C-alpha cells in the first residue's frame, strides 16, 4: 500500500490491497512524525465493503481529532495514556462488540477471559480522568496549538525559504511540525538545540537511536538528503507564545551556523 508525498494513504492503492485474503486492516489515524491525519471514515468504509475488520492506532489522535465510535464503525481502536498526561504504561484497546479477539496470555479470566492478571486500578483511574479532560478541552486546546504551530511554521519558512515542511499539503494534527533544511543533518541540529534547552526529535520516539532515515519520510519518497535532515518540533500544553518566539529566532540562527561550518569543511 502506498502513501502520497504528504503521507496520506493512497486510496486506489488501499483499495487494490483489499484482496479476498485480507482479514484485517490497520491504519495509524494521526502520524506521529509528520502529523498527517488519515481519512479513517473512508478507509473503514472501504474495508467493510470487502468484509475486512478494521483497526486504527489512535494514540496520536486522542485529544487531537474528534473520535465518535458510535458513528465510526472501527472494530478496534488502541490508545495510550502518555499522550494525554496520564501515567506512562497505561492504555486501552476498544473492541467492538462481536469483533473477534484472541488472548495473548492465559492463566486467568480477568476482563471477560481476554487476559490474566490484576488490573492496575490507580493507573486506570488516572488514564480515565486524563481522557475526560482531553476530550473536554480538545477544541480549545487544538485551536491554541494550531495557532502556535502555524506561527512557528510561518516564521521558520520566512527566515529559511528553502526549508521543507513535511505533510504541509495534507490535513495535519495541530501539534506537530516536521521540517527539513537542505544542507544540514538532524543529529547535529538536535545536539545544538538541546544545548540551548530546546527538546525535539528527528522522528518518532520509537526510532530513537536509529541512524537510518525515517521510514515515514522514506515512504513519502522524500529524498535521502532531506530525510536525514528532518527535525520534529512538537507542541503541548506547556508551550506558549514565548517559546515559539524563541525557537523562531534560535532555529534559523543554528541553521545559518551549520551551513557556515559545512561550507568551511567542504571548501
């Protein structure tokens, strides 16, 4: 299955992949590296028309997009607490009534026989409360984050005209900005930003420590020299206009310095 240059699932490719032997489709609702939002309702409809079950990874979608499982007929939805301020290590899997599920572990009959082991009640309560707040505050918080993200994006592009914003042409979640600047590399930029107190990443946390280009950007057919230069700037509840203003000045200055040093080294 292919995706577009902006990281959106290519619908004809998705339809072509739905052969008679496909039992389950799984699509990440919001990409954690570039923020692209998939058209899950359309993908679910296509899967259902071919008799396939549908799972979506909603970890990044929770609190960022509207999720109404009464109207969206996904069979399975996985979410995690660490994205909405709940304790790390707690999550949930929604299983629609009647959808098949086989236990991975045996020995107890908790959760209607789906798994063994005593529930972590404290973390479950914390997760439930965090989800309640994330859903209640979603519209206002997303509007605030989108305003911050767009201001940062405009400032960086204005000062670095050849910068590339990944996923810019597709619907995006409001909190992710993934940028590549030709002639730089993400590892050096991350170290320079870290020394200035700015925490960011070169991809997803799942890929930390990897020296290979992001598999997401590779799938989007981003050239290697841009893929290895990508920096992901994520915004959250603690970020303010002052943070955006500082990064808007600091990031271009570090890019200019990196380019000067690169010129000296290759000249």
